[in-house]
C-alpha cells in the first residue's frame, strides 16, 4: 500500500495518470475494507481521504496541468474521491451498527437481580381495610367520626341504653380504669363515638367510626383483648330497616363482590330491632350444609359466616342525645375489622395481628385485598 | 341451650315432614341461632341384641386364665338350630366371670361394628367357634365400666339392644340472646317452633297462679328480691327409685348428668319450663324457710363442697340453722336430698335477676339456675313447675303430693300501646294489620285493636317486650328481615375525610413507602417498662393510667409511649430469626395528669353543656403518637454491594418523610440528655418552634434492658402536634432561569458546632440569591487541629440575570461572614 506523499513535489505528476489514480483508489478501498472497527476506519480515512492523502495531493496537482488536460484529469480524480468517500461511509455505517450491536450485548444485565433501594414497608392490614371501607362510605357522603379510646361509662354504656346490671359492665368483660368509682373505661365498642357525633353534630347524621376497642378477653388464637371495629350511624327523617339492608348490601358487594347476605334477628341494647348479617360462605357456597362428605372449614359446614351486628337505633339512645325520636330515626351497624380480614384473607391465628411479625403486615403488600 | 327435637315435638305439633335441619333453619332465622345439630343415639351399628345365657362351661387354660364357653339364646331369628348337644342358641367364648346362666346380656353378633371400628365376626378361639361377643358397657360406648360384662334387668332374647339402650334423637344447640329469656326452655322454644310452623301450641305450664296458701312447709319472705315462692312437699318417695330412661336420655342430650330421681326431675322440669327448682330433704329442714339477705360473717357450704363466705348483697334461703342455699344460684349441703330421702320439699321461686347475677358472679357460680334467673324467669311459672316436678317424682318414685305453700303475688301483665303504622314505618316495608295481629297473638300477646292503635297485653314470660320498638322487633323478626326491601340512603352533605384525617393517612402511607412496616401492638405496659426506659421522676410518661383488672399483672398500665410495644415486636421478630427490621406504630398513648372522676348524667334527656364539658374534662390526655424503630440491615448485603446498616439516619428519614407528607420541614436540634436516647446521638425534632419528639440511637443501657441488638435506633413524635403544624396552603414563586454560579467553601469550626447551624448561618448570610447550600464533606484531622472540624459546602447562587464573578463572590463572602460571626468559622486555606 502506498502512503501519502510527505511533501508536495510537482515533478511527480505521474500521479495523475489513470493507472496511478486507480492504484490510489484500490489502496483506499482495500484500507477501508480492512478496517475492523470505527477507530481503524477513522485512521484509514485520514490516510486515504485526508489532506495529505495521495488523492488529495493528486487533486492539488491538477492546477499544474495544461488547461486542456485539466478537465479530464479533474473528472477522474473527482470520481475516484467520490468512490472512496462512498465506500468509507458505507463501511462506517456497517461498523457503527456492529459496534452498537456489540455494546448492547455487552451492556446486558440480569434484570431479575434483586433491587433493594429500601426495605419493603407496609401498612398493617387493619389500617388498609379500615381505609378501604372508609372509601366506600365516603363515596356515599358519610363523614368519619373519631373519639377517645379511654371513655366515660356514660358514653360507653349509659347513653347506649345498657342496663345497670348488664354483665358487659362487669370486670369480666370490660377493662375499667382504676378506681372503678371514677366511671372510666376502655371503650368496648366504637359506639360511644356515635354518641359524641350525635351530641356534637346533631341530625341529620351520616357517620362511620372506625377504631380500636377493648375487651377483657382471653388472648388466644381466636380472641384478642384489643381489636378494631368500624361502626356506622345514620340518623335522618324516615330512616328504616330497608335503608339498613340496602347500605349493608352495598358494603358487602364492595368488599366481597357478588355475595349473598342473610339478615337474622339478634339482640343489642342500643338497637331495636336488632339483627346480625351473615355472608354466604364464599368457599363452599353452602354446598357443605347437611353434606358430611364435603365438610367446609371456613363456615364449619353452616353455609354462612357471621359478619356484623346492626339494627334500628333504639329511640332511648336518641333521647339521651337530645334527638326527637318521633321525628328522626336511624340505623347503626358495627363490624370487626380483624374478623372481616380473616373472612376475606385467611389469617388463621388472630394473635398475628398484634405480635408485630413483619411478615404479617407484608402479606398483603400493605393493601386491602 | 340444647333442645332435643323429640322434646320439642312432644310440646308442639311440629309437622312430621320437618327435619332437624329445616327446624334449625327456622330457629336461626328467628334469631335463635342454631350453632350445630348433634345426633345422639347408639354408636353401634349392625346386630346388637339381648341374649340369655343358657349354659356356661368353665375351661381353665394353660396360661392360668379361665374362659367360659357359653350357649346364649339370642332369639329365633339369630339362633343356630338346636342339636343333640345344645338347644337353639349360639356358642360364644367369654373371659369375664360376673354372670351366671339365666342372666340377660348384650350380644354383638357377627356384622356388628362397635365403637372404634371394631367389627365383630365369628372366629375360632380356645378350641371353639365363638360366634359373637358378650359386651361390657364401655365396649358398646355406653359408659366407662369395664368391670365385667353388662347384665340387664329386663329385655327378651333377640330384642334389638340398640333400641333398648339408646334413644335416637337430634339435638339443636341454640345460642339464645339475652333478650329471649323464654327460649332458655323447651317450653319457650316449642312455642316459637309452633308459631314458625303455623301450628297450634298448648302450654302445659300455663296454670292460673293459686291464692296464697300455707298448708305446706312454712315459708317467710324477708326480702323484696323474692317476689313469689312455691313450696310443694312430696311424701313417701322411694329413695332408690331410678330415673326413667327418657329423663336420663334427655338430660344427657342437654349435657346434664343423671344423679337421682329427685334431682333429675328438678333439672328436667327446669330445662322444660325454664323455672329453676331446688329439692330439699324435708326432714333436714329446721323450721320455716326464710328468704333474706346475708348477714355479716355468714358462711355456706354449697353442693359442690365449697365453703362460701357470704356477702351482705347475697340473697339467701335460710332455716333455723342459718343459710341453706344461695337463692337462685346453688343449694347447700346440709339439706341436700340423699339416698335415704323420702320427704322432699320442692322450691320454685321468683328471684330478682340482678341480685342473682351479682351473687353468681361474685362467687364464680354460673349455674344453669343462675343463668336463667339473671335473664329473668317467668314470674308466674313457679307453682306450675313445682307441681309438674311433684307429679313426675310421684309417678316414677311413688309417694304422694303433699300440702303446698305459696307466698307472693302474681305479677301484673304489662300493657303496650302500639300506633298503627309504626311497624311498617320502622321496618321500611308494608306489613298488614292482620299480619301484625296474627304474629303477636301467636307469640302469646293479648291483642285489642282500638282506633288506629293496638293495645297489647304482654305475657309474663316476655320481660323483653317493654316498649313499641320491642314489639316492632317481635313482628319484624317473625315476618323475616330478608323479606324487607333494600334502599340506599345517601348523605345530604358529602364531607368525606377531614383534611386532618387525610393528612394522618398521608403520614402513614409516606413512612410505609419509605420502607417501614406498621405494627398494632397491645397498648399495655408495666413498671419495668418505665424503669427500662430510664425515665426521670418528673417525666410525664411516668403518669400512666392504671387498669382495675389488667389482663396481665406485669402490664397494669396503658402505654404512655409506643416504644415498649415496638421493642416487644422487635423481640418477636428476632425470636423468629427476622433481624432486619424497620417497624412503626401509630396510636394513642395515655397520660394521667390528674383528672376528676367522670360524672354520670341522666339518660332521660340530652345532658347539659356543663355536663358534657364535665364528661370531657374527666378524661386523661390521649395524645396520638407515631414511633419507629430500626435495627439490623437497612439494605442487606447483596449483588449490588455491601448493603447499608440501619442507623440514626433512617429514623431521621422516617420523621422527615412523615413531616414532609403533611407539608412540614423538620428542624433538628442536637440534644444530649433525653431518655431513652443516646446522649451523643439524639436530635429533637421541631416544626417551627414546636417540639414534636426525638429521633436517634437508643441509650446503650436501654438497648441492653430491652434485649435489643446494639445500636438500635428509634424515633417517637407526637402525631397530633405534627398535624397541628401542617400548613393549610403554600406558594409557588417564579423560577429563575439565569445561569447558576457555583462556589465551594470549607469552614473550620469547633467540633461541637452543629452542621445544621452552620448551614443556616450560610443561608441567612447569603440572602435570597443563595439558591441552595449543600454540605458535601466533613473532615477532621491534624491539618485542622484537635477538637475542630472542616465542613465543606457547595453553594449555588442565582439571580434573575446572569451574575458576574464579583457578584457571586459577594454572596459567598456574606454567607461566610455570617458563619464566622456566629460560630467563629474560619475558611480553610
């Protein structure tokens, strides 16, 4: 391969001969073809297309030719340079594509490697479930009422029409504050919040009150002394049991999808009539009832799962809050958050709700599912 | 309450085609939830028959035992034909000795399956074909007796022993709610079942109450807590007479053990009628029965053999010797009926519900009787129940019903006036007047229609029906709640969550997003927690609320801090080999700063504003707090490097994320004497001038006391204060687009000077052109000098127009000058 001329030497005009130019082109194409990466190609371009390349030098020598010869030689050299430039561009494109291809291969990473920029945090399932239910009621225009967890006996029992001698007032059921003569306790239900809402907000009233409640209960696989409830209270003109049924149906559908509910009579001092609502078992759909060959653990082969308590607000409760029970009526309901989660999501040991094992809260990825 | 179907059918004409399941479903829909249906009867299947032992040949064996080859007459159907050697019978080998030829025994024939899947077949043994088995009690699941084989006192060979020994029945286990006290009896349940099946019902206990009479054992009522007392004497009873089989079977089905005829009958009548009864040995009674309150120091040995110290609030049955029973709860030992009792006084009384309840709970004696009394027993029932018991005793034990005493008055029947239309209005569905009348009449109410209202006469067994709403419930529950329509009321004002409620949720989500896992631990603590937190004497976390009956004596207080609960959660995780932890909790703490007792205003009307204020003022402080704890690795070592240890930065980040989520920028101030924190690694957290709490590493002694891993870090702040500090609004100004001038400064200050303070000085000195200050290096070393450090800050300076170098230098100089003035900061050369 011939290198570029070091110095301009007008005597070497033989460089303009056709053979010479073809030789330059052949050298250049060979060098371009031989370049295996864009770096080598750049070098080849400098040698064969740069200012001091044979073709460039030859081009410069055209001026020394007699005018009659210039045209012919000019065309030949121009054509030669064009061929070389085209080959270089093509080669450039080819090499750049190959190099990109190679670098993409080289840059490959295992995108399944763990990514741990922070620990996996999570809301407690109880928090998530309360907020999910709250969203359902906020959508109906309800407000969220709150109240203290340590309550007065008046708010928790008296105003709710619980008889003076009712066993629920006993130490076996209720966590009282010492001394008991102070008439203070840890609320056994979120109903005192409803009393507060009635006293503070008056009627008409559409509220839910989620929160922590306390019972003097055993601590075992199915009982907690501290758990969470969500209660609802509606007081307005003409509110009836039919409104209660429609509202609970709405909630059941939002939480459990298209599931059947059953409302049966029950007893609570603060509602009259009172009822309990069962969900049809979403595991066996009732197929296990009277069918010992297909027992269902979820509903204990009863076909229904107890879900919540509810009823029409006892007029005495309204009176204690100064609401005219001849004009206004209401309904109330209350359900256990932990039980609802156990119904929906499993959680076979209720103690896991309070022991703080991070695997528990992370099970549902911090959401209500 | 357990209810055998056969018993219900005896009292109510339930249609024959009704099954236990269909009856159970009707009860459940009435609010009498059937928890489950139990099938009682024989656990034996296949041929189990009565046999008569015809002959018994004793055959001593080499091992010293003697077995008997018996020929047993098991009835024509089962006997092998007679042969020259034996009459018609079967040959059976038996190892027991307690029977003789001529005895009636129970024989399991081949094909019979005994409890435990023990299948009987003919087999060759001891040189004979043993063609069945002569059974002991325990082998057929009838009892625990394996002393010998069972010898029957009646029966005929070949008779089905399953029919003879067991009664098949189905038993409903019903959860009776407190209001439906009448359903704590077969009588009440049968009435409900009859109404539910629309069949007639005859109450065998609805006798008119007698006039007071005193021919029987004398009775004196010396307390208003006993409204009526019937005492019926039964004389000449055979004390050895056994209880009839149907009584024993039904008692067993209801979970009551058979004891003796007299005791069994009182239990039987109680289950049937709902009226608890007591049987006294009349010959052991000394003088009249007197119902009175206990006197100081009195004691009673109850039937269970326990000596009970009586309380002045206990209602007693006494005679001349003193207490002989706790009224409505349990009788005493001294007057107990025994195997020789021939004269019995039956007691059936109406005791005050609340009094019995308190006594039963005080003495831990929740008996079948007290359970019924505390829910109110039909006050007009006693006399009829005592008579029924007396009849059963004399029917099966001989003797005569003697004279009666009846003291007390028949209660008046309650009258309720019901406005027509109330039922339909409350239930939200139209129920016709005729349906209302039909439903109430079938429940035993007297109904009189007058104009547009109904006058209802409530039977004595329905103490739960007091006001019109109770009647609405009665009608609604029997009409069926599932027949009521569904409407969805929507609130007139769509308030939704308040800004504060939404902000709280933002906080929880922000810290969870950051990497913390929420716990909801039990909110109790103890003295050892206070000590381990090293709290000073005047710390208000040392003012806990104490519970009257804590779940654990070690934790009698409500929490004043979230930290001990979080520490316990850390321990739980560590014990399960989960060591990388970032936990948080949000919730109320309780501080008793000295508040008065709570008043109890009347519930007849709305309390006055003063009363409401007094109620609120009686409650201790219940601040909502937010706390977190971190230990182990924040990011575990892995493919991307060595990971990151959890340290003080992560709890600070927790606080900052919480604050930022509600629009608050936290300020941190170094503090060195706050518990339970490390003196050199703690910051107090401020929103403006309001202190929210602390974050940092825990004091090593606290770490040790709670058994936490070394260098565990924590943060606790008062969420209420943070939410109070949340701004309601903010401003967005114009964004400067001119080129930024970057200047670095290195300042040497005393080691004790807080970096945040130097940074603040730079900001203050640099003024509004100083866009940002970023600390990028802290350096200590010989070049700087002992006790000093170099802080390197990157300053970004920007104006509305391009700054000259000189302009930028002025800003920088002003910033440095402020740091120099406040902290003696010197620019590092």
